[in-house]
């Protein structure tokens, strides 16, 4: 056979399930087929050797671009412009292995006599190597051929050279462009005819329906519609129908637009055009029922955004629908009172929570604009929602203590979770909470007026509390810690970062019976604590999460004793503490999943992590003594590692990737997020190796890596198919045009 070969064809499979269907073949040369196992396959023969490539599953009823290439050493298969499989030459005799390879593949590629028909006959010139498309050539047993292709084949080409990946992509784009041009021409003609018909008979319902359906179908699902002629056609249609005040036509467009969030702005424009002319239109029209209108915000994801215009439209739709008392339960709960809520974001949040099956949970932190809610909104909630079990609110400057107190008083018997953050609430607000027998979670982050007396009032009447979070409540001190140890016998989670607690209060708390069941403790940045007080945490032997962030006085003896006593530790935050290598000597943390040692400048050894086989997240920003060899020795046994952050570790070179991380093959599939920001010695070579071998990465940060160039952007774009987040800020070696192109692919950093 030819030493270099390429086959190109468009194929649409319509049937033949369970049978082998040949696309194209030359005996003793190649076979391209849709196998009975419902995958694309390519088999190439040369002399006494064989190459077999298995591709992706067949898609029935869809035209696919197939390219197969062979260069005497390697066979490659492309589908729709994407490389889907390749294989190198097998050093085995076809005479010895053909039955094993193709005999076994008789159930995989071809029927038995077809296999015999295609078996290489080295040195034989008896058979003419004729090209056959759509079937196997006739044989002694089958005079009319066999393995017929069931479907459509078009634009077959065969080349005596190997098409490159760029060639294949260019061919696909060219074919698509030709199809788009022809489609646009026909669509334009149809559009003009429809518009003429509407001008003649604007009230003809059939014309309107077919016109709108045609416009939406012409967009398609795979086109970047905002830059397409079809998109502008719909925009012009909206303008045309709007100009002649044709509301029925506008609502028809609203009905037939495909269910994709990318159409949300168009939907908002349509809805606003209709409602501005006739606020009662949807209660009167026969073209769209209120129950159909009710689904529009979810259909186009108007609710799942912080865009004020989209939220306003979603809220308006919810109010229109729920104003009809017969539809008050259309969102799975009776929400007839929703139209009285003034804040759009609050309306959307409440409807979505009810629709998701959580009518007894009020979360006013999901959307940013909820922060503009006012007293009237909260009072309506207090009167209308009678059995609220979870209430969450944050930074609502227009809500008074009185309104919060009113709502909490209505819900106090039922409340199980309460989260009030960044609110200037006072002790009077909680007077209504003196009877909360079911309260289990209390979060009051950044409430700077909350003090020991307020908390004492609450915890004395909430015996079921399991979680208390008073982060950044600067007035909270040792008095609260002692009371928590005395009253909260079920406490499992305690977070008091930035509070005014001291060694005395922490020691008293750790002596209480509560400490023996505590699982989570955060005392980050409590500036009054010393290593003597922190060391007492060792008594909390059930801890699985500890955060000592910012406690610079914590030394080896303090940290070492805690880790030696708390064998169940899964997460530990030692950021900006002061341990040395000696602290972790002979330490074993088998349950450890997440560790942060950022800013621990004295660490130069990570060998103590070797036995932490469950480790998923390793954060070591700015630990400048770490080298590639140190990392290599620590990660060699890790099989679960998903996240690595070595930002600003200046000693790392490309060897971190090519030598250290590659030493453990399991990391090539497990690693999903890598942060190498500020690792100024990383070059294009390191990025190339990273992108070729760690293809499951979804988040990559190379901010400030000055030595990488435009080459790295190509490696990233070509190889990291699963990438969602990319940060290339400060990469001075990358041109502005490439940075802009990467921003378009992966979004703004």
C-alpha cells in the first residue's frame, strides 16, 4: 500500500444497528467503517503489519466529517475536525496475528469472509486493489459485495499524503462555511416571502406562526448566533413587529425561541416591548397562557444571574402569573402574596426556592440586589411565611432591627438555621429569639454590635445548637467561650476568628465537656492568643478541621502537639504560622485531605506528607524554600490530589512539572486545578508538558509567569479541552492579541 494515505468523507449513518457498515476500503490497504459495536473504526495494512484505530460512538441521523490518515508508522482518526484516536505500528506479523486481531474483530469490524477478503496477502499480485465506497467489494462468496453502508455518503476524497490536524480543521470550517452561505441565501428568500405575506395579511395566524418558527430555526443550536445573519434577522423582525404594534407576532417569537440562556437578552426585549404597550396582554392573549409564561424565566435562565434587567423581567413575570389566584401554587407552593414584595431580587429568590422544593427556606443572599430589600418586604415575609426553618440575610442596609425582630418573632418556634451577616443588629433584635427550641445553626459573621451578652441571651435558650459562627464580631470575648462550654452540650462547629478571645477563655473552653465532641474550630487571627493557649486545643481529639491562620506565635511544640493528638484531622490551615521542619518530623496524618501552609517561610521539607494518601488540596503559596525535588518526594504516593497552589514559590522551574508532578502518573488524571502564579522560572516548555500530560485541568493560573510566550497560549487552547478558568494576567511575554483571544475562549480573568 501507499506509505502515506488520507481518506476524507462526510457520512450520515441511518441504520444497520448490529452490523458492520463499510464507508470506504481498498483491499490490502485500508478499511474505514462503522462497526457493529457502534463506533467508527479505521484499519490500515502494510506488508505484514497492521494498525487499528477505534473512534467515538456513531451518531445516527447526523452528517459527520470523517478523516483517516496513515504514514507508515502511525494511523490517526478525526471526527468533525477533532482527533479522536491514533495508534502506532505493532511489531507483529499479520500472518501470525491476523486471526487473533481480525478474527476476534470479526465481531467488531467485519464478517468472517470479509476479514479473509481483506487479509493481507504479502507478495500476491492476483487481486486488483480497487477502491470501494459504501460496501466491501465483491468476493467469491458474495458476488454483489457485502457490509453495505446504511445512510448517506458525500464528498469522498483520497490523498497520497497525510492531512495534518490543521488541514482537517480547515476542511471542516470550509465545508461549514459553504453550508452556511447556502443556508443563509435560502433563509433570506424565505424571510422576504414571509414578510410580504404578513404585509398583505397581518392578522393571519398561520403566517405569523410559520414566520416566527422559520426565524428561530434558522439560528440553529451550534451557531454563534449573536454574530450571525439569523440573529440580526430576528432582531429586525422584532423591530418590524414592534413598529406595527403586532403584539401577537412578538409573543409568537417569545414562544418559539430555543431554550437557551444565551437568548435571555432577546427574551427580555420581547417581553418589555409587549408589556409596555399592554400591561394586561398576557392575561388576555390566546397565543401564550399564563402557565406557559410562568416557565419563561427558567427556560432562559433569567433567574440565575445578577443582571438587574433580567432579574426585573423575571420578577415581573412571576408577579403577573401569581396575580392569578388560580395559579398561586404553580411554583409548588402557595405564593399568592409574592406580587406585594417590592424588591425584584427578593421575588425571584423566593419563587426559585419554592420551585426547588424549599418553601420553608428564605435565602436573601443568592442575588446581589437582595441587599436593597426594605422593611416592608421583610414584614410581608414575616406575615406570609408561617413556618420558616431557615433564614439567611446579608448586608441589607435598608432593613431595620425592628423589622428583623418582627420576622424572627414570627418564626422563632420553627427556626433551625439563622444566618445574619454584615448587619448592625443590636441586642433588642434578639429579644424575640428567647424561645428557639429547634435552633441548630447560628451564624452572625461581621455583626460588629454583637457582644457576649447578646450571645448569652441566645445560647441559654437554644439547647440544640450545633454550629455557632461569630467571625469578625470583635466584641465577643472569653465570656462567650466559657458560656458556650457550659450551655452548648451538642456543639460541633465553632468559628470565632478575629474575636477578642484570649488564652484564658480558650483554656476554659477546652476543659469543658463540649471540647470532646467538637469537630470544627476556627480561631484564625485572634491576636490575643499565644502558643500556650492554642496548645490546649490538643484536648479536642475529635477535631477534623482546624484553622490557625495568622497566629504567628504558634511554634513547633504547639502545632506538633495538636496534630499528634487529633488523629482525625482532615483539614488544617496553618497559613502565616511559624512551624519548622522539626514540627512535622515522624508525624503521620493518614486522614488529611486539605492543608494550607502558605507563608510558612521556614519549611523546606514536605516528606511528612508522603503517607497522606487521601490529600486532595495542597496550598503552599510563598513557601520559597521548596524545590522540585522536595515536591517530587512528597507527592509520589498521592492518588487523590485535585488542587495544587504553589503561587510565588520562586525556586520552581519547569522541573516541577516535567519531573516532580510527572513522577506520579495518578496525578495526570486526578489534578483539576493548578496555581503557579508568580513562579517566574516556568517557561513554554513546562506549559507544553503540563498541557499534554495533565488534560483534566479545569482551572489554571499562570499569572506573572514572565517567561511564557504566545506558544503557551497555543498549547493551552489545543490541549486543555476541559479548561474553564484561566489567569494569564501579568504574563509580559504574551502579546495583547493572544491575551484577548484567550479571554474570548475562557472569559475574563
